[in-house]
């Protein structure tokens, strides 16, 4: 490892710790197998916000409701 790699590992560990401290046990079970904080974040994002298709459908539905 060089200094850059050590810094990345430390940042990843810090981000993982922050995410783990902020979630409940059910969410922890969903993301506990992730190695990187980005993977954890992406899984939580899909869980709570849905995929891009779901987001687009929600926006379309809300726009339609607004126009009515």
C-alpha cells in the first residue's frame, strides 16, 4: 500500500461506519455483505427510492396528478 491507498481505505472505513451507525437492524442485514461504502449507499438508495424506472414513474404520476 502507498499513502493514497491507505487514505482510500480510511475514508471507506469512515463512510461505512457512518452508514452503519445511521441505520436500523433490518437495513444492516441488507447491506452487511457489502465491502465498499458506495455499495452500501447504492443498495439503500434502491431500497428507499427505487430504481430509475420507479423514479420516472413516480415523477410521471405526480405530474399527471398536478395537471389534473
